[in-house]
């Protein structure tokens, strides 16, 4: 069991990078669909109200968590199908 966790580490790191890129693209699309400009406001952006900054952060957090969970689950499922062992 421990060997499968160690063997899965490089796969997990790669999937983490992929999920970050994918989540960024998904969030940008969601943000545009909500009728906002191209980039979401950052926490220190003076030109946006608290409400918009916190709304953007909440949406971004939800998108990133969902995409990461979906990518991680797909990766674990693929490893399980290939090796017969569930990683983790």
C-alpha cells in the first residue's frame, strides 16, 4: 500500500498542475459569463468594492476546488483501472 502512494506522487503533482491551469481557464469563462470584465479583482484592487472582491474570491474558490477534485478523482480512477490499486 505504501509503495502505491509513493508511486502515485508524481502523477498527483502533474495532475495538480493540470488542474490549476484548467481551473484558471474555467474561472475566466465563468467570470465573463457573469458579466464582468476579463480579470477578477484582487484583494488589494482599490477600484472595486468589498462585495465584488469577496464575490470573485468565493466563485474562484468554488471553481478551483471543484476542478481539483474532479481531476484528482479522475486520476485516481485511472490509476486504479491500470494498476488495480487505489492510490491514497
